[in-house]
C-alpha cells in the first residue's frame, strides 16, 4: 500500500475527524517548503457539520489559512514583494505577451524562485466578468524579467496574477499571489456569470462538484469526473496533481487556489478528487478545474455559491 490512503479510506477519515483530513490536506499542499509559517490548518475546529449560522466562529483566528501570505491575490505588493509591469494595456485580438517582474524588499528583481507544483511561476489571467480564464507558465530571463504568452484577449479589464514562492530572502518559502489589472482597448461586452451549478461539461467530460464550502473556512470539496456516464479513471498527472483547481470571486476577482488532497500515486487517477476549499469571502466563485487525459488538457468551469 502506498504512503497515502486510497480515496475510500480517505473518505472514512473525513468522517472520522477533521484533524486527520487537515493533516492530509497539509501533507498534500504541494508546498516546496515544509516550514511554511502559519499553515496550521489543524488548529481550527471542524466546521463540516455546521450548516446554519455559526456565531462563535472567529475567522480571524486562522492565521495562514490563506496559504501563508497568498491572501486574496488582489494587491500588487505584499511584505515587500511587488509585481511590476510596464504593460498597462494589451491589444485585443492578437496573442499578447505579458511581461513582468517581481521585485523584492530590496527593490531589486527577484531571480530565485522555488518550484511549486513543478513550476517556479504560475500565471493566471481573467476578465472582470470571470470569462477568458488563462493559466500559463511564464519563462524568465537572467535579469528576472518574466514573459507570459497569452492567447487573444477580448476588450475590457483583465486581471493578471503571478503566483510564486521566493527561494531566498525574507519571503523564502512563503507563497505569494500578486496581481495587476490590464486594459484591453475596444468595445467591452460583459457576459453574465452563469448560475451556480453542481455539474458542468467540457470536451465530453462531465464534472460534478460536491460540497458546500463556507467563506473563511477550510472545507472539503469533492470533484468527480465521468464520461458518457462512466467514471473516468485515466486522469494523467498535471502539475503534480490529477486536477488543478483555481477560483475567482465575482465582483472583485479575489483569487483562490484550492489544494488537492488526493495525492498523485500513478499514471491513472480519478474519478473522485478531494480538495480543501478555502474561499475567503461569501458570494459567487467561478471555479476552473484543469485535468489531463490522453495528453490533452481540459478546463471545466462552474459557479459555486459560498455562504
Ligand atoms: Cu500553474
């Protein structure tokens, strides 16, 4: 048997106690540095059975529940680290490159980044109406200039997020998500956010999300993938997981990266994938689930309402 429990046993652990779940979540967090400050998910009491109002819940007592400094990803600077870019505008209709740097507390570009989920830099772009999701892995030149190759953007306001962990300096081992807005000139047309739903389809796959997260707390979320009514069991590892889940908050584009609890144990994963959902605020979140089969990457999106 592998070091990690199979999903059936894992589910029984969920029933048995949140501490075990949180320990598993912590173990599977994908961090490159086990000493991440504040990642003490285990100190918070279980909220799994709380479905009504929870007046005694103190959200402020959860230091580090935002994955140690990631916060909501809505600022371009945190703890001395700043996302800088000269790109305030990008042209519509053409595959643009977004160029940026991360500067450290000394004001100089950071060039040393730790590998997290197989990459030193994760980059996301989303339009203000939460359409047009892009997740790419930029390349860096020796002077710390990163280039993210994007596919064509539609006119409007976009937000660009850089997710990284410094390998040296005061931020060593801390996960950051910093973002800036980018304007794409032209006639902007917003798409209404699709209604909240438990199921969505992409590329012939049906993705079902089970769980009702509450804001400000870690909550289990299970994603099940099927095709033509048959559970999918040939998920290939993608970025060290069987599925990569990011979420953006309606209205302010707050960012959340949901950490997989299901550890990669071989070439074939699925159909059920467990996540720890930590969504900072109530409202609608647009979830983007990325998974790989037969060498192809699929992206499923659905709206989750969080109370
Ligand atoms: Cu990435």
